[in-house]
C-alpha cells in the first residue's frame, strides 16, 4: 500500500449505471496511467432498484486486499445507498450527493450537493449518462487520474456511437465541479 | 507473487470470471454447457461470445443438471468441456459429477461461491462449498479442487483444472468466490510457454483389443473418443474393464480403489500452496481464495508489531496439503484459520495437524469479506494468549 493510494466508492440503486463509471476509472488508471487498480462491485439480486456500489482502488503497488479500507471519494445517488455504504471513509473524504434523492447526510464529511441526475437530463439529454457526469465531477474534485486518460478509457468502454455524448457528459461533470469549487471552496 | 507485474504495458483489465473463460479457451476447451447463475454468469456470457470464434460450441441448457450431463457427453465425444455455476447449481450438478467420477470422464466444474444454503445470498461472498466440493456427490471418489486468489493464478489454475481432468479422467473443480469472480484487476496474460497443456491419452491398440477401463495400461486407462470405431459402454453402475455393469465384489473393490489411487498417489504434488513470511513464524494463518488476500495484509500488519506470523495459502484445497500442515504444526504454536463460512477447512487443519494445539477460526457468513483488521486482531490474541 503506497502513500498515493486512492479509493473511491460510487453508490446508487441498480440501473443508474455506476458500475460503468467505476470500470472506466479503474481501467484508465491501469491501462493509460500504468498504475495498479481494481474495480469491485456490490449489488443485489434485483435487476433494478437494489442498493449498489462500485469500489475502485488505485495504487502504485499491487493491491492485495481487494476491498476499500480508507475511502477518499464517496458519491451517492440515493438515500438508501448512502445509508448502506457510508463506511470506510477517511475523515477528509470528499462526498457528493444528489440533493433530490439524498436528503439526510452526515455533516462530518465535506459534502457537495450536486443535482447530478437533473443536470444530466437538462444538459446531456439522457439520464443513463448520469454516472459519466458523476465521474467527471469526481475527477475534477480529486484529480485522481489525469483527464486525458479518463477520456481515452471512456471512449474505449462506451458503446459504439455514444462517444461524443459520453464526452459531453464527462465535460459537464468537470465544469459543474469546477464552478462549485470556485463558489464553495 | 501472483499479483505482481513485471511489464505493465502488456496488462489487460479483466473480471475474474472473464479470466476463467479466457483461460479455458487457452486450455483447449471447445465446449461449454451451462445455466447462468450469479455470481458466475459472466463466464457463460464470455464463453457464448468466444467459443464460436474459435470453432467451439456453447449451449445454454434448461438447467444445471442438464448442463452437467451435456459436458460429460461432449467430453466422451472428445472435447475438453466445462460448466460454471454457483451454490444452488453446484448442488444440482452433484448427481452427474458422481457419474463423471464413476465413468471416469474428464470435465471441469467451476463454482463461484456465494452465500447459502439454498438460494441464500445470490450476489454476495461465501466460501462455504469447500466440503461440498469434496464430498457433495455420494460414494467414495477422489477430488481435485483448486482455489486461486489472484487473477493470474486464476488463469493458470483454470488451465491446470483442464490438465488434471484430462490426466486423471475425473471431473475437477475450480473454486472461486463472489469477490474474485466479480473483481476486475490487471492481469498479464500468461504466455503459452509458461504452462503445459495435457491432452487425454488415447488408446494405442486397435478397436478389437480395446477396453475402456483396462488397467493394464496403468491406473488411468487410455480413453477412446466416441464415434471413432471403439466400443465404449458408459454407465454409472460399478463396472468391469469393458464398461458393462458388474456386482463382483472383488472387481468392484479393485476398481474403486484404482479410481482413488490414480489421484491420491500424486496427492502431495497436487497440493500446491504459497508460503508467505513463514520462515520464523510462531503463528501460522491458513487461508485460501479472496480471504487469503486480507489475511496477507493482516500478517504484514502483525509483523510490523513484531509478531512472528506467516501465511500458508492453499492454492489446492483437494487433495488437502496434509504433509505441510503436519510439518507446520511442529514449527508453530498456533493456527489461525479465516474462512467465509462457519468453520469448514479448519476441520482439515485440525485433522492434518495431528496435534492438540490452538487452532482458531475467524468466520463470517454475512456476505461480506473478513476485513484484514479482524484477522489481525485474532493473530494478536492468539500470539498473546495462545488461543
């Protein structure tokens, strides 16, 4: 475990697409940045609606224990998932919640309220892109993986013909977070 | 160490289940029959896509029992075959696994373990089928079951499962767990020069002189392929060298003993394991699969505090590393055995140690992994109190 270890958790309900976001992030770190990474999902037997999460670990050394122990970034798109998966966070972790769906959150953590789903609907047009917007937000807030690598990985993982829209969603995430940091610090 | 990479540029990022599928193809598997079940479904998904590309056949069967039957049939027809499942499906396959043992048909069964009994926790971790892998089908029979912990090792163990199936004419088992099956990590795909491929021995005699269970060629009789002119009767009943049923007590006893002996005479070399920081250890952690990864972190943590502890990680669960445990029981003061069940493999450690000594479990069955901290605490306790 190196000092540069980074751990992220995206939590939502089944069907919101956070698995892909985790996959893109871990893949970008491993393939394009040459670091070690893992992606480890948790979901329920329900196809849609069950609490889900995806954990990503990025490190300079091989990752032995494949689960998170000290999370740097936590995203939640649903209250149930927030409640279920808000553990293993570092005290200085950054948390992002969608205020339309997560009403009660722990002020212990530095928490940004970003209406990710609404933003996606209004500016990208497809709600399925929510997790990509969230990924952009995370990258802007944490700089966990250089943007160019995330973009490459996203284009590789995205279904054919959706590349441009995916990049639009990612950029929306960057811009939203950048604005927020300027306003809120 | 399996998880290390020497050349990061050649690494692919695969899910554990994907690793199994790709390794099966590398091992020469060209037939898959299955009934998808979480957390093993991706194996079927990848095989469905990949097998046609390499001239193989994928069949989704009506259920797990039929899938097991299909891979036995296709193996008799000359293919290297496998199926993948999880707890409930593993239970259903047991009848036909016994059939493959008795008829001596090579095939591979992958079980990505999840919580049970019954449908249990479909999407969550368990390691509670390890005894079922050994004794799930009725009657005496040998078992080879591998339980790798890192993706590269999963690849190599999958190939070994095919090799052992072919070499010993038995159904072999690959035991993963939900964490490993669903975990994506970088893997440097082993080059074919790094492993061997074993193909079943075919008869060297003409059809009129062939008997499918002819032990004059050794404990593993050469195996003819169906439809190549060799007479080959297959039954789940006890049989003589012709393959036709017999109740002759002497023949039945001899044949059953041969079927056990053909594997168990190689038990020691089959029982692979990895030793980590064991040199001067006074406490040994014994673990396998994804739990062993947390155990390794716990060992490092305990070492930092000056506790002399090491990890013995089983790569083969069956045959069990009896001799290694016996030897270690004379080196260490205690064993700590973390496993995601309520104490199964610990019974084997107790048996193989042949010594009255502290052997302490760390167990969970809630569907989540055992955190390294929990294993660390137990190590500390045992090192201090001796229990």
